[in-house]
C-alpha cells in the first residue's frame, strides 16, 4: 500500500526502516527527452535500480517530487 499522507508515510518508515530514494519528475522527463545523449553506463544503472525495486519493492522508499 502506498501511504497517502505525510503522517502515514512517516509511520510506514518508522515501522519498516529503509533507505529513501528521492526522484525528481523533471529528471525522469529529461531522461526521456535526451536518451541519445545519456551515457550507456547511466542507463544501465537506472535499469539495475528498476530491477532491484521490482524484485524487492520494500528495499527502499521511493519519494517523487
């Protein structure tokens, strides 16, 4: 379940501590717009992160701004 309020998110993290991953939606849009100029190494890192989150969704808490 995705916490819908700040209080719910804080309670969820307190109950199951894990790293917080902050994502900026502008960064994601930039990635899509300039995919031809991003080094392959960085794209592999993004794929590795997505694979890790798919395998263990509670390994970190993504936060999107």
